[in-house]
C-alpha cells in the first residue's frame, strides 16, 4: 500500500548490535521502495521508528527512556511511533497493551509488513483515530533476499549472511527474539558484495549472531569468506560474531592466508570456569577454548583477539570468578567487552538457576576484570609502538578536526595529526605508531 501524498517522512533510530544496524538499512530500503522518505531530523518526522535491543536490562532501560522522550513529541503534534527489533519481539505483550505511545510493533522477521502497517496507522491518524498494528511472527525462512539494503555512508558495508541463533546459551535472549538459524544464498551475498564495492565501500563486514555456523548446501563459512574476499576492488573483509564451536582449521586458514581477510578474531569466552561454562551451555571447556586460541595464534601470526565476558552469572563463586581472571591473564586478549549478568525473562537461566550474585559483587567483579583487561590492552597496544601499520582511513577523529582516524587490520583505532594534508576516507595509508593508550594508537 503506497502512502498518500505528501510523502511521509520517517526518522529511524537504531540501538543494539550491528545486526540491528544492518536491519535498519533493510527497513529503509523497503520503505523507500513503497514511497516513504527519510529524514535525519526527528522534529520533522511523521513517523519515528526505534529499532531496539533486548540483550541486557540496561538496553531496555535506555529504550524506555527514549520512548518517554517521544511521548513529549507526540503530545505536541501528530506522530506515528513504531518499535522494531528484539525488544519489540520480546516484550510484545507489555508494549502492545501497556504502552499507548506505540502505534506499530514489528519483530526482526516481519519488516516486509512495515510499509503496510505504517500506511494504515498514518491514514487512521489523518482521520482522527488511532489504528495499532503488530507484526511479530518469527520465520524459519525470512532472509530478506532480494532487498538491497539502503546503506549508511562510510567505508564499511554490513552484509547479513545468516539470521537467528540455535545455540540457546542459557543467559541469552537472542534465540527468542531472532528465531531459528537460517543462511542466505551465497550467490546473492556475492552480488551484494560486488554492488557494495562498486558503490565505493572498501570494507565488508559479514554479520550473523553465529556467523561462522553459516551453511548453505556445499557452502560453509570458510568458503563464503574466501569468495567474498575475492571480490574485485575490496580492501578488507571482517566478520562478527562467531561462536568458538564453529572454528574448523579451514576457516582459520582462510583468515590466515587470504590477504583481504582481516587478522582479527572476536572469540566470545563468556567465562573461565568450566562449571559456569557448562551452566551457560557454551559447549566448550576452558581447556578447549585455550587450545583453539593456540591454534588460531599459531596459524595466524599477529592475530588480534578480542572477546566478550559476563561477570556474576548465576551461582558464580569467587573461585569461578578467579578462574575467569586467570583465563583473561593467560590469553591476553587485545581487548574485551565485559558485562554484568542481566537476567532475561524466559531464558533457560531465568527458568533454572538463581540470579544470586548480589549487585555489589557483580559490580566489584566487573571493575576488577575491567582493570585487569585495561592493563593488558595497554601493554599489548604499547607492543605496537615503533611498528608501521596499514590503516583504513575512516574520518576525522571524534575529538578534533585536526586529527584523522582509522582502523588497523586488527580493528584497533589509530589517530594522527593531519597537519595540512587531506586524507580521503576509505584510503589505505601506512603510519608508524609512536604512542599508545588502552583505547587508541597514535600514528606519526
Ligand atoms: N552471538 C554472539 C553474542 C551476541 S550478544 C555470540 O554468541 O558471541 C553479545 C554479548 O552480550 C554476548 O557475547 C554476551 O557476552 C553478552 N550477553 C548476552 N546475554 C547477556 C545477559 N543476559 N547478561 C549479560 N550479558 C549478556
Ligand atoms: Fe546468544 Fe549464545 Fe546465540 Fe550468541 S550463541 S546469540 S550468546 S544464544
Ligand atoms: Fe540486541 Fe537483538 Fe542484537 S538483543 S544485541 S539487537 S540481536
């Protein structure tokens, strides 16, 4: 259904992970095709879409705070509000029944219905009443094949290669918000990669909640990443997030040997204690994880390793936490995202285990682990001082227009004084590193 003129202006705000960033690009494409326009300016929008995340309670809180801002806006003038993404899927009943602000709810597999839902809501509003619309079915097949994302500008193009997750780690809400695993057709992925490069993108990041369990006929993830990296004119290929269970040697070798595949592996550890790993349902032990790290480091010399860790999971004792600290000291990750455990309704952990680590202990543990990792990150970054590194120029540094900013192959941020030179985003340059903090390398 095409909306009536004048053309409705849509403003979209995206929270959560890169999968949501990528989904927002699909949503934009689908809506533009149906006659909607997009605006950066929320004040001018007829429709505000909020693409939401449900991974931790903080994410919920942030989005609720954001929705209450929209209430003010909606009091002043006609506005259609749509909530998309994982929180829409997960809190459908709460949002549909208790949140008068929300006109439209659409889960991650139902975005094809958005143009119709928004048109209906806009038309109803024009006639002076409110018509709510919800599309929340999860699908075993939807991969949005045939829809070319309307990409954000920049040097990086996201390409979602698989959707959903079948792992059911006991702490995690994603299998409930994004449904079952399904992989896209490899030929379509390659067409998208070629299109992105033709439009000037220099880097492609392959996305999936379990990106390396990609499987389509004879194609596994190792074959896919090689084929994408063979795209003519591409500079870099990255991927996120992989699960440690799907790292066959063929994949490690693809990363090691293909010059366009970045030597960066994000390898979520979650915990260092075997007892906790088992309760989490992660399917590996600490020793197996370490063996994988050794295999990766031996095969990909100089690889940058990053991770995710949860502190204060159900029943985590001081001893369990010490195991995690020791593991972090042993692996010496280049950097880590460290989270406090946040119970998610209906997950296996919420149903089976007590969320019994007191908040102040979760807080103390996360601070301690962050400090350990900050020191390691600093030391590892300082090991790069004196080295010449290839940097993909991104944009001006956030804090200063006299500095340029870019990323190393390992995804570490580098800034440098531009002086009078002009660096075009998307070019590869070489810089000698002369200083380093835990967050940034400084190039000459
Ligand atoms: N699919 C990715 C993870 C996506 S979520 C993977 O398996 O690696 C990103 C990270 O959020 C997870 O790795 C985990 O560390 C964290 N996380 C997920 N659920 C959480 C919860 N309930 N509480 C705290 N952190 C959580
Ligand atoms: Fe969540 Fe585990 Fe799936 Fe990652 S692999 S999305 S942590 S259930
Ligand atoms: Fe959040 Fe959903 Fe991504 S819960 S982390 S937006 S998959």
